[in-house]
C-alpha cells in the first residue's frame, strides 16, 4: 500500500503521465503505489493523482547523485513514453 504526499521535493522527483508519456507538473495530492523499477539514480513508482484521477509514474532521484546528474536523468524521462509498465 502506498502513502500520500502533500508537497514532494521537486529537486528529487519527476512525474510522467502513464497514458501519454509526457512529463507533468508535480501533483499536490498523490498516492504512491508499487515500485516499477530501479536503477543507479533512484527508483520509479506508479502513483495516482488524487485530484485529477490520473495514473502517473514518479522517478525519485537518489540523494547520492549530484544535482547535475539528476537534472540529466529527469530530462531524459519523457523519452521513455513507450516503456511498458
């Protein structure tokens, strides 16, 4: 079971719409779901925007990576629109 966030740290998270694959702004109220995957820069979870009803993927970037690296990873995420999951 997930948990709700009220104000995610935008420097550590990136949200992508699972329907269209486009990056979206951070929702105000969302519920974190199951883990979809993980890598060297952090983890990706399915989440649900409680205000709009949209299903999203959230990439939570590890604190251990630099801000420059995190920015590059986040910029790359919209290119993964065809990623199954």
